[in-house]
C-alpha cells in the first residue's frame, strides 16, 4: 500500500510539473484551437453535403478545393511574419505596429490582383463546373484575398507567442463559418451561401486578430524594414511547398497508376494518415517562435526541439493505438463500408502520418533558424517518394510501403542534418542582410 501511495504521489507531482511547463501549456492551448477548427471544418462539409445533396455539394467541394490552393501564400506569409516578429520580440524591438500596418498595405496589392483575376475568370470557371451563377466564384476571389490578410495578424500572434489569442482566432473562424453555413443553406442560398459563410468567417478572424493586437496600436513604434524578409521568404516557400507535395503527390500518382477502385482506397488512406499530421500540427506552430527566441537570446534550442518531438510522439502514439486496435471502425466511421479494403493498411498510414509530422517539425526548426541546407534534402525526399511509386505500384500495399520508406528515410537525413547544425547556432544566424534602401 505504501509503495502504491508513493507511486501515486510521484505521478501527481509529475503531472503538476507538466501542467506548469510553458511548452506543454502552449501546445495544449494551440492544440485545443486546432482541434475545434478541424472539427468545424468537418462539420461544415457534413452540413453542406446533407442539405445540398451530392450534386450541388460537389460544386461546393470544387470551390473549397480552389480556396485551399489559394491559401498556400497565406501559409508562407504566416511563417515569414512569425519569424520576423519573434526576432523583434526577443530583441525588445517595438516594431510590431509598423510590421502590421505596412504588411497589410503591401499585401493589399496582390489581394486586389486576386480579386481582379477571379472576376475575369468567373464566367468560364462557372461554365466549366456547370455552376448556375458566377456569384460563388466572385465570393471565392474575395475569400482568397482575405485569407492573405488574415495571415498577417495570425503570423504576428504566433511570433509573439500569444497562443491563446491565436487558438481563438483559428477556432472561432470555423465556428462562425459552420453556424452561418447552416443558416444560409436552410434559407436557400445554396452554393453562394456556403461560400459567403467562408468569407464571413474570415472577416471575423481578421478583425478579431486586429483586436487582439490593439495594444500595439498605441504610440508610434519603430519602423521595420520589410525587405529583410525577402531571403527568408524563399526558404519558407521551399519548406512549406515541399511538405505539401509530400502528402499530396502520392494521391495523384496512386490515382494514375492504380485501378479506379484501388486509387479511391489509397485516397481514403491518405486522408486517414493526414488526420494524424494535422492533429499534431500545433506542436510545430509552438516550436517555431520558441526556437527563434531561444537562438536570439543565445539559449540552446535543442531542448525545445527534443521536448516538442516528445509531445508530438505522445499525441501520435495515442492516434496509432486507435488505428491498431480498431482499424475497421476508423475506416467505417470516416468512409463507410465501401472502403473496407483499406482496413489492413490503417496502422501503416498512421505511421506515415507520424513520420510526416516529425519531418515537418524538423523543417519548421530549420526554417526558424534559416538553415538552407535542409531544402535539397527535403526535395530529395519528394523526388524519392515519386520515384518509388513510379517503380513499385502494383497494388495499394506497395504504394503505402513506398511512401513509408521515403518519409522515414527523409526523417533520418533531416535528423542527421539537425545533429550537425545544433552546435553552430548563435544569435547572428538569425541576421538577414539589410538592403541599402527601404
């Protein structure tokens, strides 16, 4: 009894220590917001599908897919601004207001171009997809432009490590979108209503982001030099695009090489694997500014990376346990009985999702310290994945093995690069060459 009591006390002490750990708290906060946003996205599609029916919902799915493509620049912008903001904060620089206002004005130019191009393409796109109106296309253009603006306060909030505000921003956007899509669809606005819900959710997130940064609007602040971010923008684009290709090209190639049935089965498996990836995405979002802060203050970032990897692995292990114990239930709940052939591969694609998450964590680490050596390693992994699928694609299991081998091999190479890089990191590694003119 005494031994059990002692063990219980030690467990309680350990749980208290974990709850007081800054990194754990930040991950828990952002994980909660990401989880609500993920559920909201799923419910949005469920509501649209049930109310509109397969034929009209297909039009909504098409437009949301185009919107997802348009969010890629926003993801890059978030990373660039998060890194620059974290550097300013670590040095005590009060340039956040200048960074916010000047970036909003700068990004307004491509936003206007996005709206213009979408307006010009609205009629042919509507005809191609057999839409009864060009209005949903026009709303799509405004939504893509607006997500680029929403990325600005989100990137700054991430850099400032205001993860509660960022978590609320991510989650409440989807809450507003989901509630509104039900109201609009029930009142008969169909495809236009679904896209209007997306736009209003983004508008809410943008103004909420500005509100949470209102304390930086006081005073004059320091004028920042935006051009110093140009070099890192290329590194960020390479990292984000590389990871996106890793978890998308296998679906495209599988659909090409496999039969229509097997291609659909693999497409479902890919989505199951990315569940684990997006479930743990908050870990890399917390890691990024923490690493920038640590390096800027001449603190060793290796502990943050190791702790983040441990948190990610723990979250992933929970999902893998479910995949291993009830794979049939996972497939049935997500895709129905028509996808039962995917059941034997559920655990394997879970491992793929975990490997992809760890790969992304290291890529975020390299981007935080602006290491460029990871870029050819990442794209070698992308090429290796494509080549393996090209060579071995007789059945679904072979494609699963191809992707697993490529991602694990990439993880080994990125880990080696990280091991070699860590001892060389100092505050001056965050410096960007400033141009003579601003």
